[in-house]
C-alpha cells in the first residue's frame, strides 16, 4: 500500500525558500503551491477538464494573502463542481463576468455608449431631445441598474405615471429609445435578449395630431402679432426667417453665417443638421437677405445668426419660436413647425409645382438619383417660387413693422424693425 501523501503545514510554508528555478509543493487532492524563483508563492489547483480530460491549472491566489486553510476550502469547492461535471475555472470566469457586468454594464454606461453612436445619425437638436428625455424620466431610477437586471415590468412601472398624466407621445418615444439601448446591449454581447421588445403594446397609443397651423387667411394676423409682440428682436427675426425659408424650427435656430453664400444668395444647410441627414439648399430672397442684414450688427461676429440669450456663443433654442408664439396668444392655434404647413398650403393653392414645394420643404425624394441629378436645376426653378412666397408674406405684413417689410429706395434696402 502506497504511503499517504504528506500534507503541507503552515510551519513548512513559512520556511519555504526560492530556488534558481520554479518548483511545486503538493498538498494533495490537486492543491499545489508553486514557488517562483523571484520568491512569490502561488496557490494552484491542478485538475482534469470534465469532458476533454486535459490537465488544467487554476490559480487561487498568493500565499500568505490566501492562507493554507482557505486555499484548501477553495480546492474542496472546485472538486465539488468537478463531481457535477462542471469546469470550476469556466464557472469562476462566468461569475466574474457577471459581477463585472453589474458594475461596468449599468444602464447609464450602456446608454452613453449607444448615444455616442446615435447622435451621429440624427440632428444635434434631436440628439439633445433624446438625452434630455432619458435624463428626466429614466436615469434617476435606472442609472446604476445592471443591464442584465432590467425587466419589462420594471420599465412599465417606471413609465405608468407618464401615461397617467397623458404624456403618451413621451411614453412612445421612451419605449423606442429604451428598445434601441437594449438591442445595442444584445448586439454588444452584454445581454442575451431584449426584454423590452414588446413593451410598447402595453401602453395607450397617442392620437396622431397634425401640427397646429393657421389657415392662409390668418397670415396677416400673424404678421401683425409678430410686429407688435413684446419679444426680442432676434426672436422676431428668427420667426420671420423660418417663415420665409420654410425650414424646420431646429434648422432655422441653428443657422450659421458660414453656411450662407451672399454672392449666390444661397443658404446650404449641412447634412448633420437636417432631419433626413442630407444637405439642403435654400435660395434666399430679397426679404430673407434683408433679415440677415438686420441681424448682422447683433451676431455678425458670432458663429450663429440667431444666438442664444444666455450663451451667445451657441444658437437659439429650437423652442424659442414656439414659446414666442404662445406669448403672442397662438397657443393651440399655431406651432412654429406649422409655419411650414401654412407655406405649403398657400403655395399649393396658388398653383405652384407640388414637386418644387416638396423639395423646398426638404422632404425626401424617393428617387435619390433623380434628386441628386436635378438638385442644381431645382434651386433655380425654386427661386421664383421663393420670391413669390416672400412677397406674399410682405403683402400680408403691409402696415406692420415687419422685419422683412422692405422698401427699395434708389437700390438701397431699408429695413424698418422694432
């Protein structure tokens, strides 16, 4: 009968000395102490992989930080797993990854990583809206929640109060954004499936409502209110600029001087600031150029044509025009986006080419090749239409101190403005 293997003792371990080469001391049942030539002592568990039967070493830690008694406990736990056909090293790696995921892969961290990609595919104003909605409604409750622990019931409970308040559009957008974040987590290998894939179905659907817009016959009233309203000069000019150029609120608010070619009377909005992510050219009328002449003394040395009041280094908020319209008494009657609808209605009613109107509104042409080929031609064909539209606005403003109620006297543009 072979002699039983001698066990290591604490006294023996305290007297261990390094040699010129590494060597191993055996405690039995797979537990070993590797003595390195540099003097470090490393606990090691040597075992056969349950399926392949290959010899594998699994490090436990260093001695004396990990005592002999605790090293033996770890060896017992590893052998118990092996008895169940479980590879202890694989099991440990999985547990470590789970713990790491709980600390590193929190909702906030993953949302930030997703947002870094998302913001490059949308306009800056829309990107700002996305992050603001998450900051207001989701992050306060789920900031440090590990992605793997997010469930549908958790998010439903979070969004129910918004639904009860009637903020159905906000709920709709949040469910879309949360789904995108979770899908990003799946595609990044952080979670196996998206638990929120069907969450939108449990909430009420918002009723689709058209942007509030005035009927064409009320344009004179609008121009009178803009002229007489107690609003800042820059805000008045911003409203009329959006009206004349038929652009979206965010596009108008972020107008930059560098994008305007005065020689060609052309404003080219870069793709990154357009909703459809492609550049958009706006032929500038005499009235639009007069607006720029009006604001140049106030912002000509700035990047943006319509600077923010609080921080002139940045642009006006995309909601500035909306807030001004509310103060003028147009709440529930007109939003700034509705200025585009008014322009479209009037131009269509007066027989202008619907295709040119759609191009002026920067609606995507399904035939991208034709759109690219005809872009230059469309600009010249749109000039008469834009000039007619500016003159129509000017006539509606007759008698008011409009920023674009221009008079030409001996080839000089006179711009009366409050």
